């Protein structure tokens, strides 16, 4: 996929005309990362905003004891790394390739110049950052006030919807499989792998999800939503 074509599908750049997309695409730096490869670590200096062309990226934080909490799993056409570019501070989380990834980086001076020239993009960026902050706040709320099966149901619904969106499907929800290990799902839910395995089995026995060949498919989102509250 050409850089300009990719940019046209990213919310942040949706209002640019063809000439602007082509000009911005010349500033992108293409990078590839293998599955499990670290893109950047929490505390690193922020030099680039990244746009995902292929693959998935997890954003996570780790405790000093090595316990991981996954903040988000990003799909193609998502972008990340913008926070450090805006405030000039260090990276606020780890970014790790969940699959073999094709990314495009936009350097900080080019990104800041772009925002200055396109104030409408600044508004969309703030909306995206607000959405991510709300999601993090909701995660904290869920861990504090919801039990494991409720938290797991919410995570499964979110992952299934993200997988649907990544395909560009027009439906509000489609039975799109997604691939994460039980350990990764546990890190999103904030519990143990054993607990996730137990409740995945429960939802599967009730016909709400299907597990096969390492993939999970949500079959009955409306029914699963009843467990998510």
C-alpha cells in the first residue's frame, strides 16, 4: 500500500486533499518489525509518530516486578506514539509488535509542522487522545469494580469490534476472529491466565464464543454483553 493511500485511511489525515497526502507521504519512513520486537520502551525519547500499515501493536506498561498491563491493541490504520511528540517527554508506555508489522514513522518536526498547518487535524488528534484516556479510565474502573467474567466479556467485545473495524466492515459488529494468547488477554483484563482460561471455557460452553487454532470469535455479542455489566 502506497504511503498516500494509507494516510487517506487514517482518521488524523482524512481531510487532506490528494496533493497534501502525497506531500506528507514523502516524509514517512517505512519500518518493519518482527513478531515480538520492541518498537519503543516506556521512558525512551519520543522521535516519531507511527502509523500501522500491517500487523498489530500492543501498548503496555510493566511494573518493577515485571507484571504487564496491556493498555491497548492497535490494528492497521491506527496510529500511536503521538503523546511524546506533543509534549517532548519520554514515551509513556511500551510498544511491541504482536505480529510482523509494517509501520510508517513521521518525525516530530514534520508532525508539529503538519498540525500547525492543519488545525482540523489537531481537533481530531485531541478527540483520539481523549478516547484513549477514557478507555484507560474505563480499564481502571473495571479492575476496581467489576469481577473477572465481566471484565473479560468487555475485553472480548472490544477486541472483536476492533478486528471488524480493521477489515473496514460496515456492520456495527461482525463475527471476526482475533488472535491473542491467553496471557495477553489476561494482561488486558488484569487477571491470571488460568482465570481467563476458565471463563473463556464458560463462554464457549454457552455458545457465546468459539476458540479454534489460536483464534477467538465472538458468536453472540448481545448475549455476551449481558455478562459485561
